[in-house]
RNA sequence: GCGCCCGUAGCUCAAUCGGAUAGAGCAUUGGACUACGAAUCCAAAGGUUGGAGGUUCGAGUCCUCCCGGGCGCGCCA
């Protein structure tokens, strides 16, 4: 990573806390990397930026092993032209680190939890959950690769009012199936899957309807929960998502965590009673208003569970950082949860909430509308079956998550240049094909290590070197900013550079030394494509 | 009414804690396979970054106001 080296060199001559940047300039004429260090320093020292830039450039240009030229330009930017020898050494670096190339120590083993999807087990996952799954899972992979100790978790709301309604929904459908005329309530779950569950339950428990209502509903509830959760797990597995922990809300109560958390808040003086209910003084910590934690009927609210859950994450389970991935419709919930952390004297910055915006499904140029209650929604399963796992995951990862996403079904299905996932995968498959040819030609792979990299000297070679060199930085940036889509865009760039290279140069030629060097480059590119696709949870096919 | 998110090329989107002349893909037009996979490549054209002020060496990015769209504002989850 040349950026790191430039930064290190600069820091030898600059105050440690100076917030300067080193980044590739827009114009190639301005070198490979540029820094605004002199401009920032000028503001602090009240000295002319050009003058400071000249001084710095003079010192840095001594590193002839790294730079072929260091110049001052514009208002005081310092432009670095990296020595060809450095670039060429990147291939060797990639090959020697292999699948660990890009792995970093950024996290230094800090414990981070990524909690995502956590959809109520009251129905199948829909495409919105799918987006959350893709983002959460990929983020977890990236954080892990960047040196964090990561736990992936799904919080299961397996108690409370929604569960009761679910049980009643199934029970009512079961009665309907046995010929009874039912006026199905508006606020119950109306999807067809409820009827399927009712049918299955009746087959298992033929005596269900002879039982007292309360008992029958409880049976229906537990049955539906188990069945739906199994389906959710299977959907996620097929989507390439596996969890370390399935966390039960019910368990929180059984272990007394909720009462303990409320007691802690109470002892700290942050709770009060009003109109028979118990309130948390959220407004004292930046929230709009105070929030109920225990209703006047004695039932704790969902919020109470969440207080206990997050308290446990930080105080008992020892996570340094917690990332919650939520649907954007829950955004109003963030301030109250952060308020709880403040009240518990936990730095609220240690909780990062990613709000995933809506997915609009476009089919035949038309928007498909959705409503969970009415049962009209496209499920993740249906979308996967229709367009394929790789295309779905990749598409979900082509946007920053706080922007709504338009998912064009027909486009995602098309196996052509319009579909970016195939563009990247094709690059990988093409490279695989090159190596199949290489084997046929009988070239020895082991000899790549001592290839003469100075033979790689075209503009297309350097374009690839720079991208390979930047990969570890992209991983770190994605981890730091919690923005997996940066990696997606990097892979598209790398694939573009490779396809361009492929049409201009041959990997296999009469010139054996040149072939050897180019194959080494090809192998490095293939490695980084594969590592990157793995991080996205998208396959890197040998053939397509 | 209050709060959060979004507004960038015809369409879908990028743009690194504020950096130099705002970039891709698609669509449009024109071109490239007698050698490793044409699911590819090259070129042209496409912009008052929703609008108006402000902050400064420098603003798509930060601040204020306005316009438009989405989502919240419950002793639901």
C-alpha cells in the first residue's frame, strides 16, 4: 500500500495530529497520489502553502526507491509519481500473501457484533430483509478480514403481542379449513403461508380444534414460530448467510435480564412512574420524549427487551463495537436506544446503526408494491429463485445503504454486460481459462516467483498494479466506514482494467519471459478478484 | 406540524474525515475477433450536482432557508 508509505514519510516531517489526506488525484498528470498536507499545515502555521510544499517535496524526493518524481502544484498540493519498481513489486507481494492479501490488523482483535435481519418470525423474509442480510453479512466478512473479532447475530422476537397474533392467525385459519365461517381480523397475518401452516398443523394435531382456545392458540403460536424460523434459517443459508448466534428474546426474560436492566436504570434515577406505567427519561439524553418501558398492565414493552439486550451486549458480552442493521422505517428508534446507552454510561458511539432503505422491485417497468400484513410481498426466496443468489447479493451491494434501491428484475436476470455481477465474474472466469490454456501449454506455474517484473511496463500493467496495491486500503476503508459497497465498486474497477488489458495484451506468447511475468500478474489479479468476491459472498466461477 | 434519510447526465448510481477540469454502467451513435472465452474492448455525445444564500485558499460534500420525494412521530414490534 503505497498510500501508507507516503503517509509514513510525510509524518516524519509533520505534526502527528495534522488531518491531511493522501489520495489519488483526478488527473493523471498530477501523479499517482497527491497530498494536501502543505495546505492544511499552512492554515495552522499561517505560512504560505507553496513555501511549505516546496520544503516537504524536497525532503520526500530523497526516497528515490519509492518516487520517481515529487512536485508541487496548484495552491500547494504535493504530487507523487511512484517509481515503476515499486509498482512492479506489488505483484510479488500479492502472490506471496495469496488469499491473505488484503487482510489487515485494523481491528486489532477488537470484538464487534453485527446484528442484522432480525425480522419477526411471523412470516417469510422479503426482499427488504434480503438487502439487510447482504449488507450485514458482507460487512461482517469485511470486518473479520480487517482484523476484528466478529459475531454475527440474529435477534429473534419470540414473545409478545406479535407472537400471540401469529398464533391466533393460524388458529383461525385452521378453524376456517375445518369448514367454519370466520371473519378474519384486519390486524392479523393474512398471507397464504398462514393457511399452509394451519393445514400442516391440523395434520399434526387433528384434535387442535377440540382444545380450549387459549391452549390451541399457544400450540399454534409455538408451531408457527418453529416452522417460520426454520424457513428463515434455510432462506438465509441459501442466500449464503450463516449466523454465529440466534438470540432469543424470550431467553432475556428467562434469565431475568430485563428486570435487572430496568433495576439498573431505576437505581441510577432514570425511571419514573406516571399514569400507572413505568417511563424512561429519554428526553434527558437527547431523545424527543420519554418512553414507556412497562405498560400500566404490567407488561414490559419491546423497548424494555431492547434495553436489556443492548446492555448485555456492552456490559456482559464485552463487545467494543456493536453494529445494528435495521430497516430505515425504524430510524425513529435510534435516539432512544442511544439515550439508554448514555444513561448506562456507555459511549453511544460504540453503537452504530445502519439504516437500510427500501428496495423497490421493478418488473416490466412497473413498481411492485408491498405490504406485509396484506400478505402481498415478494419474498427473498422468490427473488433468489428467479434471478439467482449471486446477482441478488451483488445488486444489493451496489448502493450505499441509506439510499433507496431500485431492483430491476429483468436486468438482474440478463446474462449480459448490463448486469455488473457477470462482468466481474466473467473476468475471473476468463483468467481461469487462461490458466487452463497455460497448463495445456505445459508452462510451470512454480516459476512465477522469479519472473522478471520489469517486463511489465505498459500503461495497462501499471493500471492493474495500482489497483492491486489499493485493495488492502479499500478493505480497510470499507471496514472503517461500514460501507461494503466500496468494495463492490473496487471490483468493478479491477474487472474493467483487466478486460481492457485482455484485449490489448496476450498472456501467452512466444516470449517466454514476458509470458511468465504476465501470468504472474494474471494470477495476482485472479487472487484479488476471488478474495473480493468472497467478501461479498458472491461466487468466483472457473467457467461460466 | 416536528424529526430523520434522499435529490448528481435521458435511466440506475459513484465520488475516500471539504481538494485540482464532478466519474461509471445502461440507453443512443459509430467502430474492433485468422492467436489465451466478444458475458469483452475502443470512440463520440450527454451536467447550472433540486433552488437561494453563507463559511474558506478550495463546496456535490459543512451551515441556514426554501422546493420535491421517502420514512417515522404508540402504554405496537
